[in-house]
C-alpha cells in the first residue's frame, strides 16, 4: 500500500515514536512521511519526508505559554487548516500524486483533514488521543480542561477508522476499533544497559524558553552534578554540564543517571521508567503534560513539580523519596513496540482489504492528472519541497 505518515512537528517525542515503527512499515509498504518543525529535522535525514506547516505554542518572557502570541502565530496556519490554503493544497496534491491509499497520523492535523476530504481511511497513532478517545481519567482540578481538550481534539482530527494509543499508563477505550499499548521503546534504548550514576539529568523540550533563572539557581545549589539537555547553552559551569542534542548521548545519559528532572512528555517518561529512573516532572501548561505529571505521582514513580516556582527544596524532597520511587518502577515498566508494530500492520491490512482495487489505467490516469496540476507551493514564504 501507499501510506502517508503524518507526524506532529512540535517537540521531538512524536518523531521518536514514529521513527520506531517506520522501518517495519517501509519494509512492506511505500511510505512517505509528512512533517514540519522539530519532527521534520529528526525524520527527514532518515526517511522520505514532505515538509508541511505546523501549529504550536508561543512563549512569554516568563517561560510560560502566551495566549496572545500563540493565537497570533497560529492564526494563519489554523486558517489554512480549517478553511483551505497553501499548506492544505500541498498535502492534498501530494496525496493525489503519490496515490495514497491510507493515512497514519501521529497528532498531525493536515494529514488527518486531507484524508477526510479525499475519503482515505485513517489510523490515529499517538499518545494525545488518550485524552479524546479513552474514558475520562482526569483528576478533579484538571477535569474541565481535559473535557475541553478532548472535544477540541475530536473536532480537529475527527474519529479515525482505527485508533492506536501508546502510553506509559493504562486507560480504558471509549471507541471501537482502538487499542492501547505501552510506550514505544526505540531500538537504541533497548540496546543500552542501565547503570546507577550519581548525577541528575535535566531535560527541557523548549529550553530556550523554559530554562528560567530560578531553575538555574536551584540546580546550582544541589550537591550533585547535573547534565542538562534542551537549552541553548553548552559546556560546564560549576556542577552543571550543558550538552548539545545527541540521540546516542541522550540515551546513554538517561540510562546512567540517578534520576530525571524534565518536562512531562510521554516518550521520555516511558523511557525513564524502562531504565528505572525516578522522574520529577515540571510540565508545560498544556493539559496532556499536566495529566502526565499527575499520573507519574499517582503511579508512585516520581513527583509533580511546578516549573515557575521550582526550588532546591522541591528537588531535595523528590530525591528524599528516591528509594520509594525506585521500588515502584518494576510494576509499570512496559515496552509496547512489538505490540504496536503488530497492531499497525493488522490495521493496515484490515483497511487495505476494504479499499476497492484500482485498475492500472485508473492509477496511470490519476498520476498523470496530478502531475499536470503540480506547481511549486509556498508555505510561510518558502517553496515547500516535495520530499527530502
């Protein structure tokens, strides 16, 4: 089958999860990735990738989400997405030209909506769907936000023909034709043996905004070394070691650290639990991350922190419960990669069998017509490449 695989471009977690299953899919099918932002930078060197627009948060001077800036930055791409524009036209044209039979999407809205318009069957494969497609499991203080985000996600993405969710915590499905698996552990993660180091690893998915002065002070006052990823800084200063992005280095440090202080992305949490590393989660304001931090505390594998008022005492309290968190890790460590890969292949085959067979003449005519229509498309002022 000819498959379009859409990947949300905000942050690297979506790309890491997608990259773990793409080789298996590409061994049996013709797959093109559609991604923008961080995901494009991660996936384009490895897979045939079309750059598309993204939506994401904008930040204020205090390191938090800015409502006004987020609305301003996303106004044009959201109008493109909802009402049609250059980005939507690009995706639809690529689908037609490539003869796409099936779309798999990791929280990526343009590929979802193009598939709906063109009546191409869809598989949703992500973590965010746990909010929209599972029975509510929100704490009282987050319940209204959770219901709001669930409604918004379903309105934007619709209800796909098949739903696959990868999560570090369990949930109960609310829709048919859906399945929930554990976190996706990349092959690189499974090849590394954990060890008990004596340093704290800190990671911020948007560190240029999130690594605030009071966090820097709190880390410098600790009596242990700290390896820091995700900021624009480099080099060693006092007990801090600021490191550049590195997939291999990051995994090696994650496997050998004592504990993790991090924003609350699903992918990193699943990998930290796999290595037996307690997590002090300092989530973004996004509901999904706040829910993830709550679940960490509920599972007993870590603690919730508050990024805007984190103190050395918070980190000391977290480290004081280190043995308790470690004792609970074995109950929650899961690897959903094999199950997710098997389920994706099964979903692809099920939906492929429902597709009407196209004759050679029909395929040739559709590709020829699409080629005639093909013209360069500008997205945000740049000519969008068809593939990398």
